C-alpha cells in the first residue's frame, strides 16, 4: 500500500452491516483529536464523541473499498461490531498507509484504530499494538494469461515484469526472492498495471485476487499460478497502551467467531469459509 505524501485524509461514508446504519462524519478542528477525549462503554476513550474513528487506506477490496458512495468490506463489518458493543457508530478516514506502520494518526489523535488488511509483524509492533489476529493470509501470484508464466520463478526465467503494492508484505516477499517489483500505490493500481501491460505478473494478498477473479473480464484475462504460504495474519491496530480499546476489539472478534457472525461475513466478502479459519482466534 503506497504512501500518498501530501494527501489529506478523507472522512468517508461507512455502512454498518450489523445495525443497518449509514454513517457520514464531518471532521472539524475541534473534534479531530485536539479537544477533550470522549468515553464510550467500558471506559474506552475515543477521539470523537459517539464515533469510533477508523483509519484505513483505500481501496483494498474485499477488506475495505468504496461501493455506491459508502466504504464497505470485511474489515469494515468487523469494526462495526466493535462500534456496536461500544454504543457508538463507526467513521472511516482514508489515510496514507505509511501512517499505519508508524502509528502517526493514532498518536496524533486523528483515529482510534487502524483497519487496513495489515499483516502483524515484529517491526510494526514497535510502533502500534495489534489486536488478536483476525485473518490468515497468503500471497498469490496472478499473471496475464498471454504471458506464458506458470509460477513466480517463471517470471524471472522468462524475463517478465513483476508488480506489487508498495510497502506491503507482498512487495517485501518479492524483494526477498531477488525481484525488483514495479510498485503501485494501491491494489487497483496493481490490477491496472496488469491490464495495461506494465507488468505481466503481480504478487498480492490472495483474498484480493479472489475478489478480482469473481469478475469474468478479469478471470478471462488473468489466472492464478501460485499461492504462497507465508504465515501472515492480519490484525487491527491501536495506539500503544490503549488496552481498553484493544480488549474491546478482541472481545468483538472472539464473539463473532463463536456465534457464527464471522463466518457469515467471511462468506459475504471473501468466499467459502474454510474450517481452518475458525482456529485463527482462540
């Protein structure tokens, strides 16, 4: 996910899957973090009264993307559950991905948490606190059907160009295998790079590829040739030391797993629910 330097954060509409509410936030200088912090259920402090403010980086379907003017997706739906438990509504702010790694928007009080299909890593843990893992992820290699590529190794052997989303673990993985991938600032940019022939193959999270291939035009033009098991797990993040909000997030994830809500959301946004996914959160 590419850093968009100089880009102002956007507060967007979000749809609440659990309660059917449509949320539209207006952010002002008095309530974006400089004023007094507000308290929700369980003593959780929030940057804005009545709102659970989530930083994300768009688009990243099926986890979060703008659909019909509203931000929707798997991550959005899970955080809606947290907001419901806290007795508030979720607002979503579109921000540069670099801030997720540093925790900048959490530290400045612009957002309460970050949800961006973000892999839990030791390096990132230095700057933010992660929730329990909520999704097991793998990397996929998607290629142009006309390229003749049959594996990641084939990209190099055939002298083809590889693409990846900037500053993601997919890009890191490609570099670790000796590639110098073309970087794109968003998942949409990665797909467009394939469409326009800038690259002939890409490494990106498998759920993203699953979403793309649901479109017949994409499945006719591209194919999955490798699924790389990297042991990655996604987590939501909060400012270091924000134990009450972290506990609320973990509680909501655990309850969703236990009562079947997680499986329903998984099938809605991602695809068939694998039995192994139930073990992601104990």
